[in-house]
């Protein structure tokens, strides 16, 4: 089970709107925050990048690996945001979230979960950085 640790101040330009009290991650546009934090993870160089990131598929029903070379940092930032918003979420629940619909031709489509290895390694890397506990 993962819980969230403090990330520090959030940059001003990604706020959805100004608040008098305080600003939490729920008040920030999710896509902008994930992109900014992924860039921070890449720039800091502290998140270990596995050797298999250029050849691995994120789900079983995809034919190719992700085309974005920074996809692992983006997935790690998105996982960190998910853990912050719903503390105590596990790898199985995150597999459901990042899974999708498998096209089975003329047969009905079925949901397939995402790769557990990718999620587990990203969570472990964030845990090593003391961002989640």
C-alpha cells in the first residue's frame, strides 16, 4: 500500500483557479501537473530508469511500446498523483485504471489490465525517492 509524501510547492502557472486557503493537488490541472512533474523527475535524474523501457509494452493488447521516450517518467508522475488522491491504493487497482479494451475481432471486447511490472517498478522507484511510503 502506498501513501503520499510532500512534494513541495506547486508552480503557479498550473493552478486551475486561485484559492484563499491553500492549494492542493486536487486544485491543479492534472495533465499539466503530470507533465511538469515528469519533466522534474527526468531533470533530477534520481528516478532509476529500467533498461527495458524502450522495448516493453504497457498492456498486453498493444502491438508496440510507447512512442514517447519519456513515457516512464510520465507514468511515474501519473501514478504518484493517483496515490496522492486515493491513498492505500494497490498495484491491482492501478492495473485496472491503466488497462483498457482488448479488440478481439468479431468477438466482443474485454477489459485487460495493464502490466503489473511497469507499475510495480515505478512505485518502487518513487518509494526509494521517499515520495510515497
